[in-house]
């Protein structure tokens, strides 16, 4: 009897221990005091294979219905993009958290690219500010507005290097240069994510599109890319690395074929570079159906192969298509994919969900006083736009215009187009919140100035010239004409490439017609890409390039045109004279036969080969219309006293480079001081110039400042002939100046 009792007690005791252990085990991943890695391990150990594969699926929410609810309940969906309003998000999250077996929260993604409700300039415009601080501010504002409606994750920044203005997505990029894009992209990541990803105002960033997407052949979207490994590593990868280094939580695999292997199944980029070399521990989401599109690429025969190749490469989450959901279980059963690999993929996803604090706060939402469209955000958007504008021409210092002008004509289809100024990728921006240039100019000038508006054309693409007469009448009555032309928001962005990059429609004709009135013209160009407009530069006094400036584009343009602020933007991309020069970029190689200055063009009637066998065009100058880094100001800057702490750097060491910049004009203004370097001889050929530093400084009229850069041999490293990343000893030249083509010059040597 006693024995029996002891037996029962023992069994009860063991049961108790077992239950306690189970409870403890179940609770580990829910316990916020436990380190994230232990929580991940615990959660994975409790997940079924189906639940793991579920985490790897991201759906676009087209309709809420029982089927969707049921899938969430069964743990078959890990994430949604475009998941409706806050109520929809909470409703779905409630099912995930309360009704699915393990209660794993969903993560909600959305394209919050250059603002949410308060739209900032397009990213290419933000890059033109050369001001990482204001870029960071813009992304932080966008994050907080998105966080108010329960968005956890943005698909930005895009740091695809693009040297082709035909490509519609150049608008979304930070331009042609790896150094500038790295600085701007990482500032965006810092802005979106803040100091703490779990904070209610932070959202996770997604650095995209990995990788080389901007090198699409012929500028046609989604097109093939051919990028030798050295170029990949020297040019296309560095901005991604910088974003990862500042903690970008996620990354998106691109649509393009890279050297024969599509980006979403590319083991070299996704596995070797991203995981093995960079030790990225967040997760990779494929671009929209980019995985199943590998069938069209001719890289996978069916969706089973898609799932196999993508998971092997390391895509953690599949956006919209369902090759993982339909095939991974089978691939594991067949022994082709190991469950360990699946665990690894799911760990990355859970890690980001934990870092975002979603397990503690699944209904995460910025609840404090709304910042959406707040005065603070609108001011930041205006300042960002002001700093993004690039003054390309200012004949006779025609700008700024006097605020005392009697009559101003505002002409052009983009002068009062509240939607166009928002630019591409602003799905949550509302044109009703835009202040257009016309409205802002009227507001700024007040009653004393008469502002006459005539669109001249129904829209920027129109070729119907019926409304020219009205524009001519308006111009004839004015002291000065402000023409606001360019591209509307529809002409750039995804799948919106152009083969002609001139001003569309009859806009050139409109400029010529207005010029015939003899009235001085200020041309403001809004566009999502560099346009070619050499035909009309002589017809206008001034040209201000305003990109797509966002919600506050109007006040920003008015402030610049009427001198409240001096322009300080610099080009983040080279402007060609004609599309035939594309690709054209400042950091090109020298060739064996570089052209010289007397080889600018060729005159008709000259004898055969008058300028020699050089690398140039017969029918257009080899130089660009406007170089990278270029931008005028209302004031003038003088650069002097270039000093190097030494003309020799020992390998591993560094030097200080300084120059004095003086504002020699009448206006207080900002200048972007740029440092370029040329490595004269290498074991592989080196670009003629590379940006190695920049600083945006404010100088009052008459003021001067010393700007100092530190330059280490590490900054001069490149992927050498042995594919090692190292600097080489030898001779270098450096320049400090206000654009990529002119500057103070000095030589130094690495010993
Ligand atoms: C496709 C685009 O390429 C990508 O940039 C975007 O984030 C996704 N669609 C989601 O909208």
C-alpha cells in the first residue's frame, strides 16, 4: 500500500515537473526579459513545419474574407503588405495573436518612400540636398506618420545606383554615385528606424533592390544587368553595405537578372556577400513575385524549382507569389532542403519581429499626439525641398526675382498641379494637402503684385497648342515670366521608363513661343529624372531644377525664386546633353584616348578627322550638360588655401585635407564642399575621379570657413586585380571644390 502511495506521489511529482517545464518552455519566447536569441530558439522549437513556412509568406491584402482569416488562424501568413487601414490591421492582428496556435504577430509593410502623408521630395531630390541630416529628418517624419496607422515596415530606402535617366526608377534612387548613395541611404535607414526599433515611432527599413537593379540595360525597367564582380563590389554593393552597417532590419531582393542569375535566386549576392561576408542577420523579402518570375527569366522550370533556388540563396520571405507555401514542405520531405535551412530563414523573420517589439506590442501604433501633416513636418518638407533645388543657370544674376514686381506671369501645366508635384511612389500622399507653386507665389507676393496664370497646355504631355495664345497674352502683360514645366508624376517610377528624355509634349515649343514676347523667363523644371533641354537654354534667363518636390513644393519654389533662401542643391547625377550620351557619369574610366578640351564637337565643313582619334562624339560634345555635383547659388564662393597635413600617407594611415571657402557674394547661403580623389595608376584601371567626402556648410555674406576632411588609405581601397579590397601605394590627385569638374588640386602619395 505504502509502495503504491509512493508510486502515485512520484507520478504526480513527475507530472508536476513536466507541466512546469512545459509551461516554462512555452513562456520563454513570450518573456521580454529573455534575450531575443533565446526567445527565437524557443519559439522555433515549438513551431510545426507548416507554421514555419507560414512565416515565410507575405500577402497583399486585396480582400478581407473567411479564407484570409482562416489562413491567419492556421499560421499560414507571416506578413501583409498594403493591409488596409488601422482597423483592418488590428482585426487581422487580433486573429494572429489570439487565435493562431502560437500567437506570432503579423508584420505590416508598405511603400513609405519619400513621406507618408507629408510628402518630401522624391529620393533623387533628397539626394540633391547633399544633407544627410535633413534626409534623416524626412525619413523620421515619414516613419512617425506611418506608425500612427500601424505600419511596421517600409520598403525603403532604395539605393540602386543608377546612371541611366531613361530608367523611371532613377527618381527613387540616390543617383549615380556609391559614396553619396551610401550616405543618403544610411541616413534614411537611421531616420526610419530611429535609435530603437521597438519605439512606437520607428518602422523597420528595407534596403532595396538587392542588387544592380538600376543597371537595367537600355534603362528599361526589370531589364537584364551585366555587372562584373569588381564593379558590383566597387559600385553597386557599397550603399547596401552602409545601410546594413547602420542596422537596416531587412533587405529586398530585386527583379533583375544579374550576369545570368536572377537576383532572387542569386547565391553569390544573397548568400556569399550578404550573409557570409556582411553577416546580415535580418531578413530578405523578395520583390513582388520576383521569385516566380524566375520562370519567365528561364532560370527555373516551375515553382518547385523557384522555391528551391530562392531558399537556397537565402530569401526569407516571399512577397505575394506562393512558391514557398506550395512547395517547401515537399522539398523537405524529399530531402532536397533541410529543415535547418528553414529554421535559419524563419529566425531572420522572427528576429525582426522581436526587435520591433511586436510580441510585446502587436497593436503597435504611435498613439501620442498626431504628427501627421504637423507644422513641424511641413516645415521639414519645405526645407528639404528648398535644399534639393539645383540652380542650373542664372544669366545676369536674374534670380532672385524682386518681391516688388508689379506683374508676374506664371505659365505651365505644372504650376498648379497638386498631384504632379508629389512625384512617383507617394501612394498615401493627398494632393489636397499640396501647396502648388502658383498658390505659394500668390501668397508670398500678396496684393501688391498681380499674378496672372495661364497653363499654356492641358498637361505636360499635351501637344495641343490652342492655349498658347492665352499664355502669350499673360506673358506680354508681365514684368517677368515664371514657367513651371517638366514631367508629371506619371512619367517616372516603376515601369515608367522613357526613351526620349526631352521636355515632353509641346513644352519646348511653349517656351520658344513665350520667349518671342521678349519677356525674361525663369524656367522651373519639375521632373523625376534628368531631362535634356539644351534647345531652350538660350531662351530663358534662369533654370531651377526642382525634381518632384512634394507637399510643400510650392512654398519652397516661391522662397527660392524670390530670394528668401539661396539655392544650395547639387546634382546627384550627371545631366546628359542628349540621350545618346547615356550612360554618362563623372567617375568613368579614362580610356586610352581621352578627348581633350579642343575636341568639343566638330564643325561642318572641316577636313576629315580634324580633332584626332579620341573618345568623343562627332555630333555632340563629350562633356555633359551639367556635371555631377554641380549647382549654382545666388552668391559666389571662393575656394583657397588647400592644405594637406602631409603629401605622404603611410599604408594604414591618414591625412587631413583642408580648404578655406569664402562667401564672396551678397547673400547668406549654403555650399556643398566636395572632395574628389584620383588614383593615378592601379593594378586595375581606376576612375578619373571618385567622391570621397562632402560637407554642406552655411556661410554668411563675406564669411569664410575652413573645411577639413580626413582621408585614410582605407578610404582609397578598391577591389584589386586579385579581388582583394585594398589600397595601393602610389600617386594620387585630389580636388576640393563645389562640383566634380573644378576645384583646388593637390597631389599625394601612399607609401
Ligand atoms: C514592386 C517594387 O519593385 C518594390 O520596390 C515595392 O516595394 C514592391 N513592389 C511593393 O509594393
